[in-house]
């Protein structure tokens, strides 16, 4: 479907402590310029059903096997795509997603070691679309975890994983970005927040100029 016939789908990915929230707010402002509708989503979640699944997935008291974790992620994603994302794109809105299918390749594929062929089939069948543009906020695992812990609060089920898990997640994200350079924009998220935000905004503006 031509870009002009539907909206724009932008996703933001990154490991723990990458600073996604700050960047998402800045990208939202750019996409909203000119009065365009912007629909912000998050994963897992974004719908009442997805939020219920989020609670199950992230609760520290849950003991989910990797396959169950993956299927629950895609159950929430299928609901989000059909209830929120596709309708928004069809009416010409910009969708700004805090994580999408790349997160499953990183966390359940890289982190948990699940077969990426199975993940790709779920992506095709349950999601059925990919973002037009994906920002990967890349930061070293030790730095990212230190940032995340400095925010305080109780870590969720996934945040409690060991450092080597997050190293595998990061490697999987970088491999995805290397395989699809046309879709990904890798931002050095080890920089101060202002520099990260400015780099992401500049990359989005450049992409929008090339895809009017």
C-alpha cells in the first residue's frame, strides 16, 4: 500500500535503560506537526486485553516457559494490530509503537534462545505487518541496567534476568538492524539524553523528507 494511502508506522526498540520514553515523546511531537493524528502504543499492552496479558507476562510471581512467553506476546500483539494499529494506519494516522515484533526476535529469540523461524512465522501470521521505520536505541548492557536500576521501583519478571540474557538481547537487536539497514536507524543511546533525542529527531525528519 503506498505511504500516501495510509499512515506511517514507526517503532522504537532497545534494551533496559535505553531511554525509550524520552525519545518517544520527541518523535511524537515531530509526527504530530501539521495536525497529523498520532496513535501511541506499547508492548505488551495497548488494548484492555493486551494490558491484562502484560500483567501476566511481567509479574515477578509468574513462572512462564519461553514458548508460553512468546505466544502470549504475540496474542497481545495480534489484538493490538487488529484493534488499534491497522485501523489507525487505514485512516492516515501515524502509529508510534513502544516495541513491536523486533522485540520478540531480541528477547524471546536472542534472550531465550527460541527458534527464530517460529518467531518469523508468528510475525507473518499473527502480526502481518512490519514498521516502516524502526529506531534502535543501543546502549551497553551494564550502562543500561545501571540506568534502569537508578529509577527505583520493583523490577518486573524480565528485568530480573541475568546480564548475559541482556547481552544476547542486544546482540539480536544489532543483528536485526544490520540485516535491515533500510528500516532501522541505530542511535547511540550511551550519550546524554538530549543528544540521543536530537539524533533520533534528526533521523526521523530526514526519513520523512524522503517519504513525503
